[in-house]
C-alpha cells in the first residue's frame, strides 16, 4: 500500500513539471503562429508566452493547493 502512495506522489510531481512546460510551449506556439499570420512579430509571441507561463504557474498552484488540502482524485 505504501509503494502505491509513493508512486502516486512521483506521478503527481512529474505532472507539475510537465504541465508548466506544456503550458509555456503552447502559449509560445500560439503566439508565434499568430505573429506569422498577422505579421506583428514579436509582440503576439511575447504576449502569448507570458499568458502560457501564467497558465502554467496557475496549474502549479492549483495542484499545490489540492495537495495542501489533502484532497485526492482517486475517488473520481
């Protein structure tokens, strides 16, 4: 039983890093694509990169809050 809990904690820790990187990359990609579409380089890339970073940290805080509250998704 303890091994499953430890494994679950490792999975949740890796999810935090992955969601932060993916949100940043997706924001960067959308901004880059829109800059190419509208010819507004580099402004939309910068704006969407910042939005992606904010989204990633928001997810990080959401996961941290869920862990702090002691709630878990195993019942879902």
